[in-house]
C-alpha cells in the first residue's frame, strides 16, 4: 500500500506544469505597453493635426472681407472686388462693384442716358470707348480693352475711382459688337457683366435724328462746330431747322433691317443678365430710372442731365418730304411711327 501511494505521488509530481519565467512575463507586458502607447500617440497626433487645420481655415475666413452680407446668392457672381494696378481703392476695396455695358444704336438717347447715370455719385460710365477702331480690330483687342475697363484702370472724366459702385461704358452695335457678339456674350457671362439695352421704339424718329446728325458733321451749324448733343434750347432750335430728305423707296427695308439688328443682339445676350429700356419710356416716365438703379444695386438718387432734346413735336416738322413718307408708311406695320409725339 505504501508503495502504491509512493507511486501515485510520483506520478502527480510528473504532471505539474513547469513554472513560467518572470522575465518572459515582464517582456510581454512591456511589448503590450509600447504598442498601446504608440496607438494612443497616433490618435492624439491625428486630433492635434485636425484641430490645427481647422484653426488655420478659420483664420483664413476671418481675414477675408465680409463681402456677401445682405447679398442674395444669385447676385454674388455680379459683385466684383477689382484690384486696379494704377491706384489703390483704399477703404473702398471691400465694397462690391457692378460691371455693366450700355448696348445701343446711334441716336437712341444713349448719350443723354449715360449723363443721367454719371450724375450718380457712385457710377463711372466711360463713354464710347470702342469708337476708336484699333480697340475693336479683333476680339483680342476688344477683350484687352474690356479687362482694363473692368479692372478700373480706364480713366475718363467720368471715373469715380476708389468708391465706384458700378463701372461700365457705352457700346454702339456697329462698333464691333455685332461682328463678335457671340464671343462678347461669353465674356460677359464669364466675367459677370450686366447688359443695359437702350433702344428706341420709334425707328423713324431715330432715322431722322441719324440723318440730321450726319449732315451736321459737315455743315457744322453751330458756329462752325459739330455737336451731337446740346445743352441749350437755342442750340437745339438751330439744329432742328435742318429737315432731312428720306428715301421712300428703301425706307421700309431700312426699318426692317434696324429691327433685325436689334433682334439679333437681344437673342445673342438672352442668357446674359440684362435689362431692356426704351428711350420713349424714360422720357415719359422718369421713375424708370429707379429700375436702372435697382438693377445696378445702387442707392437711389435723383439723376439729372444737362442735355436738351433736339427734335421735338410732330415728325411732319422734321422731314423734308413728309407727304411722301406719310403715304409710304400708312397702312404698314410702321404707320404708328408717323403719329407719336414727344
């Protein structure tokens, strides 16, 4: 029996697992601690990096001028902050500027309308800059000129410089505009330029004014000086004495051509932000000028001009062969042109 117990104890001793080394346990714990530490460090580093970027972005936003306050989202593309090369806008550099172009035809009242706009303290409309042929000889020269105007680096007597809220010029349809209207419309759309169409409903009156103005270029009725626009009633009376002779044979075709030209340019700029104004409406209702100021996002002011209208009263007083013209247009789509007076 003692022998059996002894054998049992012997077997039991043989089944005991060997003791683990303390060194190995410490190594395992150390490795685990290192891995865990690296993991924690990585997480912290990412958080620090994200926080730093967020702070940097916030700083960038804070440093930018607060430009969009009170401006509708759709209007933002038309609010500009030019940085002219020739002067500093100083305290006005954070004020937005509207870019515009007055698109019109000769003797449509565009000169009078532009003087009205320029009577606003915040408007700079720089006249017929493309009356100079070299500026419109090709689309490249046109774009170069436009860039200079809309960067506020174009100086005329109308320039308001630093605090202009609207900057533009007057562009006649026959000054390179019709030839390059597709490219110009694309430029306007890309640059956020608004078009102001100033047209004349009565094309017959427009034609009379064109012929009379063309005659005075050579006749120089005002003491040997040609004037397209006048500032006194005496000057207007002298110029109105000349009565042009109209070609009744080609008259209807010429009126149709004028209509087609207008339709083409309106179609070309159909997708451009624009407003259509008529000379007759502005003459009869000066409240229309408030629509223009609203269109250009200007503070409303009373707009004034020193220019005097030349051809007043019925057209029968201003056409040499009135009876013939009256007979030609009576019964046509243009008959209404014969009767209007303003």
